[in-house]
């Protein structure tokens, strides 16, 4: 078994320079893979819908709204876009 050398970069911490490791990105789409493994497309569409409802709610601050919007858009993209998303919502009974 060979060990790969971890990538590091230099940063300043409490007034001194230190080297920190850069985490490896084993799977660029770990969220998507996990959702596909555990949820049906209809469930992902329902989740995206619930997130979009929250984005449109009045109680979220701008940063939370931006993050929820990112998540909802990512879920819809995973499903194949807006048309697929709406078709799956119909299949899920929403």
C-alpha cells in the first residue's frame, strides 16, 4: 500500500506562519451520491420542494436564503432540471 503525501499550504495563525493540510476531495459529488443511494427521485423532488418553500418564507435571513436556494437548485439539477422536477412532484402527489 502506498501513501500519498498530503498537500499543505501556509497560513498565518495567531501571528505566526503554519502549514495546514488540504483535505482531499474523494468524491466531488458526495451529497448527490448519498441522496441517490438512499432516496427515490420522487423523494428528492419533494425535498427540493420543501427547501424552495423555505426559501420563499419570510423568516430566513439573506445568508440562509442564499444557502437554501443553492441547495434547492442543486437538487433540481440532480433530477434533470425543472421539467423533470415538476414531473416527479406530480408523481409524488404534490
